[in-house]
C-alpha cells in the first residue's frame, strides 16, 4: 500500500497559508487531499492564554509531542483523533476523526519546530511575505472573520513579535522552498493585488531546470528572473516572477514544470482549470495571478515527484 505524501506549509499568522493550501488541494484534487492545521494543537484556549500571559505561537502553548505523533501516524497511513481549536470563539472544541488521503497538507505555525515532525514531510514550504503586508492581511482577516478591532489586531502583532522572531521565523531554515509574495514597489493598493513572488529553491529537493528558459532569453524575460543567492547563509537558487508577467512568458515556465509530469499537463490547461492562480483583488473581485499559478504548479510538481519516489522505493523493497 502506498503511504500518503505529506506537504508542510508553515508561516506566521496571516502569511497566506490557508489560501495556498486551498489552491494546491484544488490542483491535486480535493477528493485526494486531507488538510490538517497544526494550530489545532493549542494547549490553552484564548481565555486561558490571556490569564497565563502566553501567546498562541509559543511552543509551550502547544502539544507539539502529540502533533509529531499524529504526523508519524498520518505518514504511515493511520487515522488520528485530531484536536480542534475554534478560531472564532477561541475555544477548544471536540476532536475529530481524520483518515489520511493520498495527499496530506499540514499547515500552521509550528509545523517544523521538532526534528521528528520535520522527518514526516516529503515537501516543506515556508511562507515569508514582508511584515508590512502580513500585518495588512492579518488586520483584514481578523477584523472581518474573527471579530477583532483593528487596534486589537495591531496590539496582538506587537505582543507576538518576540515569539515570532524566536520560534516562527527560524523554521525557515528547514524548508525546501521559501515563498515570498510581495507588492511591486511596496504598493499593493495601486496594483490591485497583482503581487510578485520570490521563490527560494533550496537544493534539498530536485527542482525543475529553469535555466534553459531564463538564460536563453535575456532581457525579454525580465519579468521572470533566476539568480544564485544565499538564504540563511546557504547557497540557493531564487526564481522571481513579477505580477505583470505575460501569459506567454508564464506558459514557457509552466511547460518546463509540466513536461516532466504527465498529470500536470492537464493541470496546465487553463480551460480545464480556470481557478488556477485565482485570488481576490484589493477591491474584492477575483483576479488571475500568474505568480500564484506558477507557485501552485511548482509545489504540485514536487508532491507528484515524491509520489513517484515513494512508489519506486516500494517496488525496490518488494
């Protein structure tokens, strides 16, 4: 029996984890995907946290031992009884029975915080938008969906900052891909949500060979750039895609990703997948984001590659 393939998506609060998770699940096929949120493993409810004086992102506020135990069970195809944290009420609700699908996406704040947990993932992604943009996203989400005032959200951001620096951001080092969506010229309002993306590609997993496309087109591909850089003192490739990149430019990159994976050729067909790269604009309407579409495809590529590797390993054992 093939084991589930597990994708980790880690980042600070309102970094875009849920949006990315939903998009990738749609590409892989919702019927084949189980989504787990590690924020459900909070040890205390909202009232208790306020009384104790601890933030939700502090490791001591979470059952990390149970989280990593559940990840191990999921990786082996076993069901779990997952706790549930209610973000609307701040209460700990009744646990739910979860059986892993063909793919498992694990998103949350502290998913890479222990070595045993990290060993359970096939692909590890870290989301790192600029802090100014994340603050805007958090204010918008928490005021519209969680009943907070803007002042409360900004106060919470300030209170959480030491724990973000000490416990959330260091997890970046364990990721295979670091994703940073950012506004052109730091002006997201004027660009109606058409964000650029910066993808840090670590050599911990084999990425598609983009050099043939990038290096062979010079200035004509200025909206898409591939460079060598260092991230947290380690050498990496960095792929940047501007929000104003043309469909023709994006298609050439998508062909590199899709040509090595037959299943992805169907995903790349925009008529069959009109929701690929769709995101809400600043005025509320749905817009097409080519940087988001490429990001979704790249992560899906790695999920399918991991499936191939797992099947090949199973055949060798047999």
